[in-house]
C-alpha cells in the first residue's frame, strides 16, 4: 500500500508471532492496495457503475471516512 508497518512483539514465541503478523500484513496489502488491480479497494473503479461485493473490513474502511465527512457539515 506504499506504507511502512512497524510491529512490536514481546513474547517468548516471538518468531511465531512475527510470521502471523507478516501474513496479516500481506493479506491487507492484497486486499487494500490501490496499486494492485485485483485488490478489493480497486474493484469499485474497475467496475464503475456496478454493485461491488467486499468484505466487512473493507466496507468499514470505506464507509467510516464518508460518515465522518457527512457529520462535519
């Protein structure tokens, strides 16, 4: 997504947690990167004018800024 991620882990099993964190970051990158044509966040542009089905997390990501903007009037 063009961003840095910093993960801090304090655990006796840090290696396992690092692997989980890296996998999660890769999942989010695949889902939300505007630089990937196949990402969920790119679908609305690719399918302009058509309904788009996205995950709950993607909906929350997109809906929240819109709700905040509407309340600023």
